[in-house]
C-alpha cells in the first residue's frame, strides 16, 4: 500500500496506481468488516474516502464500519453521501432503511 501511495505522489494522474490502491483499500476494508474488526475497518474506510472522496464504495464501507460500531448517526451520514454519489446503487438505500434513516 505504501508503494502505491508513493507512486500516486510521484505521478498523481496514474490511473493504474489509483485503481490498484483503490482495489487494495476496498479489499482490505471488506476483509476487516468480515472479521468484525470494525474500528480498523473504520480507519481503513476513512483513508479510502480521504484518498478517493467520490468513490461510493468507500462511503458504503465507512457506513458499514460505523454501523458495526453502533454509531448510527455517522453510519447514516456516510450512507447518504454514498447515495448522493451513486443514486442508482441500491446498497446505500438499503443501509439507510436498515438504520431507520432516509
């Protein structure tokens, strides 16, 4: 991951490095969520949303991590952000329904 971040710093327009870093961060965060390691998943998803703020998956994962931590308000905020970025994706709407939010 550190090598990919350095590659992005050297060549921020490298879509190949962006895609690799995104895939790595998404995969790691999903793995942490599967293992119910919610605080680590929250940190990983926060890194993802900081690096790629327009990536809906990052916000969805951040919302899931907050949900796992029992932090409903931040979970709903993250899912609303994902919904705004990807209005046709049903996952944020389903999460908001589960959280009792709209």
